[in-house]
C-alpha cells in the first residue's frame, strides 16, 4: 500500500526529486505506534551527555513539538496509541525505551538507571491490558538491563542489538530467544550515542537496499565490520547529522520521520528514494532524544492465527 498524504502542519516534506518514490519502488506500509505525551517532561538528572541541568526545558513547547510528530504520523496513515504519562517520570516521553514488540509479542524493558526504573511497570501494565486489546501478548519484563527499542531494532530478519552503555549482552540473548529472532550484537563506543537508535536507523524491512543508515564511528571496529558486511549499501551518516540525532528516525518504508536539523541526512535519504519528513523536536533533544526515542512500534503477529500463541516455553 502506498500512502500519499500531504505533510502535516509544522513538518517539512521537500518535493520528491529525480529519484522519487515509484522510480525506486519504495512504498509505505501503515504502522502502529505507541507514544507518551511529554506532560511531565523535564531534565532533572543527567544520565547521558545531552542532559544539561543548567538548560531549562520549555514544556509547553515540548508538548507542541510532540503533538506535531504525532499528527505527522497520523496524516501519513499511521495509527498512534498513547500511554498515560506519570508524574515523577520525566523521561517517560521516550516511549521507544518501554519495550520491544515483534510478531505481536511484547517484552517490557528493564531500565539501567534507578531514575527510570518505575517506567518498566507502567509499560508492562500497558502491554498487559491495552496491548491485549491489540492482539499483543505480554512476555513480562526483561530479566537484565534492556532499554527496549532504544537498543533493540528489528530489521526484518534480525534484531540489531546495541550494548556498551545500557542494554547488556545477556539481555540481547534473552530478547532474541523470547521474541524468536536472530540477534546481531553491536557495540557502541561513543557516549553521545548511548542507545543504538541514536546511531542507526532501520529504513526498510522489506529488503530494499539500503536497509539501514548508521554513523560508523559510534561503533567498535568489530561492529563496524559486521555492519559493513551485512549492509554493504547502507547510508553512512556524517558526524554533523549524527550529532543532531539525525539517525534517531522512524521509517515506514518510504517516509522517514527525523529531525529537521539533519539536512545532510535528508539529502542522502532523497537520493535513495526515501521521502524525509522533518520534525522540530529541539525540546526533546535536551533529554537526549529525538523522533525514534518518542516512538515505540507495535508490530502485530504475522497473521490472525499467530495471535495468542505464546507458549509457556516462550515465557521461561
Ligand atoms: N533521557 C533519556 C535516557 O537517557 C533519553 C532516552 C532516549 N531514548 C532513546 N530511545 N534513545 O534514558
């Protein structure tokens, strides 16, 4: 299904160029996202280098920017569900960290830092109750440090799994086993890119190269090699684009939602037949997050028959 809806107000979508969709065969598929409004967003502790306690947060602006992102998804045909924000959890807006949902199975995160740990219960409750209405099966909470889609990016045939700052290798193994997908562990080495989704974006899970974009220097030499081998056609981001979290992007296979600041990445995406949709999320950047951090994808079971087929072994 190709979606050709106009851009929402407050977003920038530049006209298609010579490598327009259609000539490259890219097409969008409707997605289902979970988001959490930044009602209580603030920077009151610093657990990544982006968080500067001396820089004030404009919460009304954060809410307006977040609403623009949500409206952009909806105007492109995607469904957005919302989890209730909780007072005292200023980072709950970064819904990507709440869990990992693949094939209708939802594995709740276990946060590394005590400041965020109560978010685990909130997301687990959502997966168990609201998630069930959407045909999701809750697998409960991960048993080791696991920051959900911040570090675990499903790329169609493999779970790309970041480690080094937050999610552990043991958590990768557990996620792969419970979600039933092979795992490729990638080691992050630059504290600015502390979650995998700050250094790598999955663009196309239908197999159309390039499947991913990433910033090589965020990874250890061995992981750079593994990425180059697996994705020889990947888009390589510049330092300038990575440094504005231009890789913290959400793609529907055609449209790529990302910060409006990553202008070089916008151009690279267009050259490869994608349509960048620029969003201003400058307030959320103060917490160390951008578009992808605010978005958890709820991937349904492959077909109606697969729903609810989680066995006891899956949970073990
Ligand atoms: N302040 C949050 C933290 O450090 C930001 C999380 C960003 N989320 C993401 N998926 N990268 O945990």
